[in-house]
C-alpha cells in the first residue's frame, strides 16, 4: 500500500504533473538497503512526477572533511543512480552545490525559523544525548551545519515548490519541520508563496536486513555494496549472522537473515524452492549464503557493468549534472525572486 498525497490542494503548486524532490547524500558506498528502499522506489515515482534529484554534497560536509573523499563519493553516487536506471533526460539530476539560489533561500528561511524548532530535531538531540552518555560536553562535535541542517533541507525542497518528497518513516520529522518553516514564512508575508510538501512513504518497502540482523545501514557497518566485485560480495555475504544449527537441522526461512535477502532478488518459485530446502534439513548455512551471493551477482550484472563504465567516465557524469543544473536553477530562481519581492529585498542597480 502506497500513501498518495491529495491530488489537488489550495496550497499545491500549479503544474502539469505533481513535483517531487529527492535528496541523495554522498556518504559511503551505496548498498542493497539503498537500492531497494530508496533508489528503485524513487526512480519508479519519477515516471509520474516532474522530478528533481540532487546530490546533497553540502550536507555531506557535516561529516566528510576530506575533499578527495567527498569528490569520489559524490561521483560514485551519481554513477550508481544512473546505472540503476535514473534517466537524466526525464528528470533534473544535479549537485546541491551547483544551485546558489538554495543558499540565499536558506539565509531567508533562517530568519523565519525558531531556535526552539531546531532544538527538537531528532539528529541534533541524538548527538547531544550520545555526548552526555559519554560524559562529554553536550555540544562537543556539533557544528552549525548539523544544527541548521533542517533549514537547508527545507530550502532544498521549498525552492522547487514540490508537492511530495519520497522519504522513509525515520525522516518524517524533517519534512514536518519543512512544513513548519514554510508556514512561518507564508504567515509573515501574508501570502501562500511556499508550497507545503507532503511525505511519500512506500508502505511496501520493508526494512532491508544487514549482515548483523539489524537494519542495513552505513552507521552499523553491516552493508552489502550494490556494485562490489564478486569476491567482495561473497566475502560480505559469508559474514551474515545465522544460528548455530547443524547442517541436518530443520531451519525456519522466516527467521533467517540470509533468506530475507534472497527473497528480494529471487522469483516466487525460487524462493519457495529454497524455503523447502530449509524445512527439509540438510542445508548448510554456507550453501545458503553461496546461493544468495551468486544471485546478487547475477541479478545486478547488467547494472554493475554499466556502473563500471560510468565511474570511469567522470567527464560524462559532470556533463549530466551540468544539464540538470540548468533546469533546477530556473525553478529555484523563480522561487527566490518571489520570496525576495515579498520580504522587501531588491537589487540596487
């Protein structure tokens, strides 16, 4: 079941198609959790929406301070999304840093955002709590990029007067903060200038299990990279935590981390066949993991070949982003001009 926002609203932007904005943070290698929970659903959504996809390279500065790492991971994410099927001819695909209007809009929104709202941000509160747990000063390691992250995120979204933002359930608060910021601005200028975006949460997307049984996340270091080489895929899959049951023991596929990942790629018939092997006994964990690794490698072979070609074509990747930048800037410029007019900012010359 997919929750769909209202098709029309007095506060919605007028567009032939509803507008969607998707942000992608270039921090760490894209993994299977990203592929199933973010990349595939977002690309599918773009077929029915005027879509803007941006690489949040300025957001990444909050955690990445090595310029060579930031550049490499940015290009890696671009190549990954293109290899997975994102069509730059049908969407605007661009770098956040290439849209200067976003930063002017951020400055404007800061003047309409209360500190109390920022204090309630989950990411900030979690950082503070972790410091206290470790008996550190509460604000140790907190930079203003982290603290003001919700405002810049609001600018990323509100600049395009979008109707929906594809997000996971753990990101709902950030979008609610964007709505609060838009409401504060509109109330102060006494005009419905900024569109209130709605969350788009695909209820069919389930939590993707990592190698340790928790949600697959870079934070947990339990990910399986999408486009790693075959040897790396095998080694990573072999690390998946399983029970200590013997080979002869009957096993429950419904509680197995290996089988949970296998079902994501396998046909219903193949999933049923492997489930039967679990229930019959005689299946070793090593054999099950090998079958999973082989399926991951073969299922993504075409995309992996495309990725390996794209990651070497850096000039092509930059050209794709430049084309997307032109479309995105036109939209952001319109919003910025309107906002400036409403708050009394004008050009002297």
